């Protein structure tokens, strides 16, 4: 599995099923909670739920009103009747730096001693203000010609980890791991679609306020990027251009009827925002191709609420000429429609990928 930040006495141990943990995706528009059970036939959903977050309670990944967010988390657990206390959350955006670096080949002990000095060269924050960890992702120690190794370096601002931990604790739960959205997405992908060593796959999670992009090959993350643009951009643009309420703009962006406004009137605004999102995805691909050994991309999976915006997936397919699939986080995870309705599954399938990936974590996972 991809990496995570552990929380233990205010320190982090990166890349981290003795017992189930609750995946808690704290987003700017909603909080999603997922608890999985491991059975003889694989994973099954034991509990799942979502609760809307009031506007402006979380802005650009920063918790503005901790009391309100804690109340929303509490409501999710009460409605889902989840008893498990231990929670896995995640961060993204400018609070997290993920970078693949190349270092001289060295032993694990030597790397542990030098990683903070190495990290200072790549992280644009004061090293005292972040939690750092790493994972060696490529090293061929028995090759006499191999004198370097690739290391995935991750840093997260201590302040952001503390903020998210605080609201979880305030809601009566215990934060045990803080993951990274892009890696949680990868975990959910691998459990549902397996690992194909020959494919370069792009995972795009288009949420309300951000897009998480993870480009993977053979179980390794090759490139990640978080973009501070998402579904809210459609809502805000429609509100401005057509003088709509938040609720009407939100309906219209998903192709649902709104009294007094036709889809034809809304389409230019929607297409303009879609173009902005596609440009950022295109930049991401350009960054990747400039640094990767190969510029090949074979398939793209899309998830998140913004993926349901009218015409977004069609525009993706037209722009990049790639096979585009909607990411199903329950493809290989049993979802009992006697316990949870088929309607609920359909409602949550687009927005639960990160929460499912978080729920797959184990306390001793690395």
C-alpha cells in the first residue's frame, strides 16, 4: 500500500488488519466515513455514511470552524452507528509535499540518519514545521552498476495535522493515522482493480475544492499533484454569471433542471470551468512527462463529485484521447444492498474512493 503519516505522541511515522479502522474523508463539502470488515471472501462494507459540511467551514483544506466540523463528524458516526473509535484521516493541497528524489545508494540506517538533511533541499517549509517520512521505491542493491536509489519523500505541516487531529478528538474519536489523499486513492484502486505491472494509470479525484492526481505504474506512485480547483468553481461561476443561489447553481452544474434557467444558458459557464480544469490536468501530464523515463499513459480513472458535472468526463476523453473509466471503490468490496440500499451505493460510489482507501489502512501498515 502507498504511504501514510502516523500520529503518535505528536510525531509521525510515514507509510503506515489487526482491527478495523474508520476511514474518515474530511472534505470541504462533506465528511465521508467508511468502516470495512475483512471476511473470508474479502472486504465488505460494515458501515458507511456522509454528512454535508456547511459552506466556508473548510477552505482550501484549512479548517476554519473546528467546532462545526467536529459536530459534522459526530453526526456521521451517530447516524452510521459506528462504534469503532480509531480513525484514519487524510490531507492534501499545500499542506503536503510529495516528491520523488534520487539519492546515492545507502543502507537503511544511513538513509534514516541523512533524510532530514536531504529533505531540507527539497521542502519549501522550515524543517521544524513539518513531519517528514519516506519510502525507498527503487533500489537494486545487488547490481554493481547501481549507485543511486529513488526515495518517495513526503512532508506535512504539523499545524495542519494538529488541526485535523483536534476536530477528530473533539468529535470523540481517536486519530491514529493521517494519510495523503492521493495515496488513499491508490489503495482503493489497487484493492479493486489489482496491480498491472504493464500499465501507467492516472487516478483523478475531482472533489469540491481540489483535484488529487496520482499517476501510478505497477503499484508505485510515479507522480502526484493536488490542484486547488474543483466542483465549487462551477457553482461559484454559475452563481456569478446567472445570479443563482448556491443550491440552484449546484443542481444546474449536475445537469438537473432549475426553474427559470435553461441548460443552454448554463453551458458556456460550465464549459469555461471545465476548460480550466482540463488545462490543469494537461499541465500535470506535461510535468510528469518531463521527469518520467517514459511519457506513456494508458488509462484514466475519475472519481469525486465534480466528475458528475455535465459533460466533464466527455471533455476529458476528447481532450486526452484516453480510455476514461468511472472509479468504482466498491468493485471488489461487498456492499450488502439488504443493509444499504442500491440507491445509497449509487449516491456514494463517486465520492467514497478516498474514504475507502483510508479504511483499508492497518495500525501496523507501512
